[in-house]
C-alpha cells in the first residue's frame, strides 16, 4: 500500500488582484520620480535666485542737457549809479528845507539853507581886516616912493630906503593874506545853501528846521542823500571756479523777487580781479538800464550766468562719483553688462552735478548711486524702470533729430 502524500493544491491569485498590485507599484515609482523632479527644479530655481541676488541692481544716470548744466544762478545786489551822502560844511541852524525823500532834483537845486550868524560875523571881521591891510599897504607904498626920491638926492641912506621898500612889500603880502581869508569865508558862505550835486532822486532826509548843524561831522548822519538811479550797478560774487568765464562785455539776465515774470539784462563793466579769501569769490560789476525807474537801490537779484559750453565736458550727477584710494571714479555700464570704473577729473563742481573733462565720453552709460562694494568688472543688472526711461529718452531724441 502506497503512503505518498497527496499533492498540495496552491491557491492562485485572481488575475485582477495581480494587475492592481502592478498598477500601485507603478504609481509609487511615478510619484517618487515626480517628487524628485520637483525637488531638483526647486533647487535649480533657488540656485538661480541666489545667483541673481549676488548681481547688484543699478540705475543708469539720465541724460543731462549740457546747455542747462552751464547755466548757473548767483545772488546779486543793486546799487545806484551815483549815490552821494551830503554833509554840512558850515555850522549853524537849519533855516529851511525844500526837497523831501522821493523828490527828483537837478544838479544845483537847493535842498536846504543853513542860518550861520557866527560865519556872517567872521566874514564882516575879515573884510574889516582887509580894509585896514589895504590902507596900511597904501601908506607903505607912498612912504617907499618918497624914500626912493630922497635916496636920489643922497638925503637918506640906501639902507633906510631898502627898509621902507621891504615894509611896503610886507604890507602888500598882508593884504593878500587878508583877501584870501575873505575869499575863504565867502566860499563857506556859499555852503549855507545845500545843493544837489547831480540829477537824481532824494533818497534820504535826516534833518529838520531848527536842527543844530555841525560842520564836517563825519561821524554824524548826513543831511540828505541824492542818488542817480537812471542806471544801476549790479554786483555779483562769482565763484572762483567760474571766474575764467567772466569776459568783458558779457551779458547776464536777472530778475527781482518782487517783480516775478519780468526779466532785466545787465552788461559787465569790470571786476575786482581778486579772490575774496572769506567767500572764495570774485566781485563782478554790471550795469543795468533803469530809465523807467523800476529797479531800486539795495534790491536783491537772481542773476543767471550762461557759461560757455565746452564740448569736451561731460555732465554727470554728483551721486555717480566714487571716492576711493585711486581718487575720484565713475562707474560705467559696458556692452558686456559689467561695470567698469573710470578714473575721472572734475573740471567744475556745480553742486548737484559735476563737469568731467577727463575719463568719460558723452556716449558712456554712467551708473548712478553705485554700490560701495562695486568692483571693476562686476556683473550688474539694470533696473527695468531705468532702462525703459532711457529707451524713451533715446526715442524722443531720435524724433527731435528727425524733425
């Protein structure tokens, strides 16, 4: 009898379960692959973003109009063409005045009269001294002639005759001295009338009837001030860096704050030809026509100087300048997208802008406000807004050139 075990029957999985397992495994593999792909893509984006952050963003300087950059405004002040403070030459009391502030006068017009009783008495006394001196001189001349006749007949000595001649000459000299004193007092009498020295306007009256007048009192106030305002003198302190532009006959425009919208023109007539140590400027003098009387002495003026345009100068904002051990530098964007540092020489410092005469050309694209860490050859990226603005400016320039 046979004892062989009966064969074990292995249960077979249904076909649909096997397909489901394969599908799940495939989905798992795909999920892992997609996850790895996303991680790799994110890593690449992070690397790119990090690299981009290492490249500094810069703004390019807008194009500057050279003609505007050579126009500077300076403070100035106006003075009358002639201005004379009138003091008294004789002492006394003011008897009357005839012209007040704002009155127009002609040369020789009487402004006031001074009552001078002491001077009048001195003149009378001097006239009396002159009369006595003339009488004494007449007697001395007669005596001298008589002694000359006596000398001819040897009645007197020559010594005595010469003495009489000398007394006659001395008496004549006394007459001349007395006459000079009378003339001096007569001249002072003329100063009793205060007159205008030239055509103009009375700008000050600092006296009144009955005031005590002291002659030649320079420390005291003037009696009147007369000014000729048909022309005005304009004084402008010109900075030392711009003094070479001050040429004979140059014209400038000016306006007065109290008269907005009205422009005046002045012509250079001279300068101090020296630099003031305190202000670092040279004083220039201009003449302004004021036939209509619109300008007043003491007015403040804004003076616009149109400096000559130098084609070799390049205007850049002051914010574009870099100060390092190498000296002043300016960063320029090259065609390779990298910054290049140029050594420059500042010809004129205009405050907000600089005039560069060495190291730049008008075609250079200057970087404004460069980062402190920027090195020569560093790659940079231009701010999008700046790039669009520069493109718009180039388009406008091209259109203007075409017209």
